[in-house]
């Protein structure tokens, strides 16, 4: 006959064996539970909006029906274009390939064509597409009916510069060009170019008693240009070259604007639209009012039919033979151009837009250049 203690131990062992499967089942259930199911739709939508990347959103569409419905309600998206296709490949039937795969076929070859007449002034640039056809990203985002902010990033800039030069621009568009800021330089010098930089700074310090790098930069910009320097700017092709840089940038900007027309028409909820490139060469921006203007007013197309017509514009140009910037960067032949439509009021393009057009160290270059002599120019529509 079993003792009372032995009976208690036997009962405890039996209960433990009976409970173990239930604990294992509960543990498995917790491991398989989808905690996203416990999140309300507004919280999930907030997460998807922070995600923004169109490729990642495309993958989320494959998770579940609920995810797909929420993805199509996002109001913020970033489209990064990383390849182009040939005419032959683009002519194949894309039926059934999926909505987001069309993104990979966004082509910007038409931007390059209008610049061929200027190729003798511009250096070689890695080819975006020599023989390509345009495939609109509209198919990628056509089902996103709630988009308010859209950013599209091209694989690279359209323009090349000889001798490692610099060319950056930022433009605002409505139905046509509103304003544009261009920063360019014949060459960018770094620490490997010390002999030239040292010579420039030595001559400047002798005349201006420079005390530190920032003062050196300001000294290079603050003193009045000599008559010979101003004359060489006109006679040695300096002004002509900078006009070429300006025209090239305006053509690239207007070509990008032309590519956006279908997106603007198909997405009336858009309040901010940015088209930039991975090289950081150019940025086209449109705010809510400018997007509305683009929908309401008829588009002025250029004769080339590959870009928007550039209106009559007024320009301010600043030039410096050399600028020393923070971080050991020097700009030889630095040029800043501020452009606005001729029919705009004088205050339409604010100083803040010019000053904030570029990130450092080029923001410093802008602040130094606007202290120099100003050249006023006008250009007819083209």
C-alpha cells in the first residue's frame, strides 16, 4: 500500500504530464501569432508611409490582402530608378509582369537628345541611354490614388563637364519654369591640387592679410575684381561658356518637367513632387500651388516636343576666378546663376531660395558668390 506522500507525488507527475502538451500548444500559438493583426489600420498606414520606398511597398503588397489595400492608400512614396532598357526590350509585351516591375523600365533617354547640339562644350558623361524609348513610371504608381508627396530619383544626371568640372541646378516649375539656381565651376580642386591653391592663397593673403581659411575664402571674394579680370571674363570666352552651362541646365530641367506631365494629371492629390538624380546634379521641385497651375494651364511644349518650353527669363550671374571652401575644396571659375521668369514680380524668387538651393559645402559657395559683382542678363524663350 502506497504511502500518502507517494500518492501525492504520483498525482503531481500525472498532472504535469497532462499539462505539458497544453503549454506546448500555447507556446506554438504565440509563436505563430501575427502581431500586425492587432495593429489598427491607421498605425499600419503610418508605418508604410515612413517606409515610402516603392520597391519595399511592392513587396508589402504580396504579404496579404489587407497589406495590399493599405499600401495603395499611402500618401508618401519614393521611386528610385536604377536601370534603363533598349527599344527592342521595351517593345516586348509586359503584360502580367506586375505593377511594380514597370518601375525598372523608366527611361530618361529623351532628356539627352536636346543636348547633342551642345556636346562640343560638354565633356563625356556616362551614357544613360543612347538608343532607348520612354516608358513612363505612371504604370508603377497608377493605383496609388492618395499620393500627396512623391520623390523620383533618376540613376544619374544628364550633363557632363570637361576636366572634372561642377554643374548643379535646382529648378521650380508650375506650368512652365518659375525659377532656377545653377552653380558651376570649370574644375573642382581638392588636397591633391595644393600647388595651385597655395599660390592663390599666397597672393590673396599678401594683399588682404588673411588670418584663417574662412577669411581666405571671403578675401578671395570680397575684393573688387580688377579691370583685367572683368575684361577677361568677357573676352576669353568665360561668359559664353557660362551661358552654355545655363542653357544646358534649363534644357535638362524642362525635359524632366515634360516627363512628369502624365503623373501630374493622373494624381490630383499631389502636393509635393520632386524629380532628382542619384548624382545630385539637378533637382526639379513642384509645390501644391505649382502643381495646380500645371493642371489648370495648358502646357507650353517646345518645338522639339521632348521638353517644356522655357519662357523669357531674367538672370543674375556671379563669377569668381577661385573659391576656397570648407573641407579643403576649391572651385576654379566658380559661377552662380539665379534665373526667374521675366513676368514674375521682383520679389518672386526670394533670397532664401537661392541661399538654400544646395547643401554644404556648396551652400557656402553660394553665400560667397552673391557678395561679388553681379552681371544682369536676359534670355528669350526657347
